[in-house]
C-alpha cells in the first residue's frame, strides 16, 4: 500500500487509476445503508456503531504497524478527531438510528446531498469564494429534499428524516476535513489514524453495549455487521482516498453522485424494497443540483 501524503501528478494513467479506485470506493459505500438496514433489525444501533468501529480500528492498527507508519503530528490530532467524530462515529450512529424509522431506499435520497455537504464544508474550512450560482443550486437541492420529506407526510418518520440530515452534515464535515488532511498525512492513513484515535472509546462502549446473548442473531445480520465493519469503515476509504489522490479530489469526487443510484439498486434487488418513481425523480433532481453546485464551487 503506497503512501499518498503528496498528491501525484495527474497524468493520464494516474487519472484512469484514480477513477477506477474512486468508483470501487463508491460502490463499496453504496452497500452501507442497505447493510445497516439489515443489521439494525437485530442489533442495537449504538452497539452496531461502536462494534463496527472497533473491528475496523483493530484492523487499521494492524495496517499502521505493518507499514510502520509514523504517528501524526500534534497539530493533526484535532482534524483527525473531527474525521473520527464525523465518519467513524457520527454518520454510522445517526444512520443506524434513522434506519429504525425509514427504509434504506428512503435514506439513500438524502445521500444525494452528501457531495453538496462536503462542498459546503470545504468552502467553510478552506475559505473559498464560490460564484452565486453555487448557492442557487445548493438551496434548490436542499428544498427538493425538504419537499420530498414533506410530501411523505412527516408524521410517518420525522425522526428518521432529521437523523438522516444530521448524518449527512456529520459525514460532509468528516469528508472535507479528511480530504484536507490527506494532503499532508496521506489518504488511507487518515481513516486508519481516525479509527485508532477512536478505538479506546468505541472498544469500551462495545463492551458496555454488548447484548447478553448472540444466539438469536441471524447470518444476514452477522454478514451485514462484517460488511459495514470491513468494507464501509475501512476498505472503502482505502480505495476512495487513493482515488482522490491519483485523479484529483474535485474530479474523482464527482463519483459520489452515482452513490444513490447504486444504493437504490441494492435496496431494490437485495432487500426487495419498493423504489417509487417519485423517489427516483427526487434523487435524480438532487444529483443534478449537486453537480451544478460543484461546477460553480470555484
């Protein structure tokens, strides 16, 4: 596994490898919500969150030891803490709680806002000055999501929608901070150190929240826990950050726009959840708004 602390020149070959690695990462992330939906039916959401982080953190610790990675500098600890709170704890916990109220297909519509949230936090953290058109697309995309939630009659799952919005904000902040930090610390090293930093807390919480017996847990639930621990929490980030380093953060980051399509496909085929034309239409519209906002972000 090569170090990516300095972004390589974006040659044609590097760009191609970056798109491939980035696409693999997005496909892996697309299975996160459907897998969480299956797991949360039998695991407590808090236990699921801390257990997946603990398993991934132990694997990350082994990787860092195997490749003899240097410890982060003191000034990098706060950004790593933000990454850990955003993508290691915040997004998994909030989505696990949300999926007790909504289907994975419903939640995937909100994921269409993730690239936009990442861009907004990139503006706030990086001090960029996007053109006015950026904010037009930003507001329009947000209104589409709120409008969709209202059309479903919020009495059905206001908690689920609110939790999903908070999850997107947490993940967007974690992605933006991680992308910024990857320039100096390295791509895959960022998620590994963020996991290791959270290990003492999540390991204790895993022990405290562990159920008295696992006898009633089905194989699909165990498989889902394994997926979100190994792939969603670690391997997906290895491909994702490597793709960003090889092909460019702005360019390869556009692949996030495909995640709702992959997720809806998985929800329909694996979980047999109903994906309405309205849901697909909102997802497409949000993706178009995100694409427009990203275009005018600089």
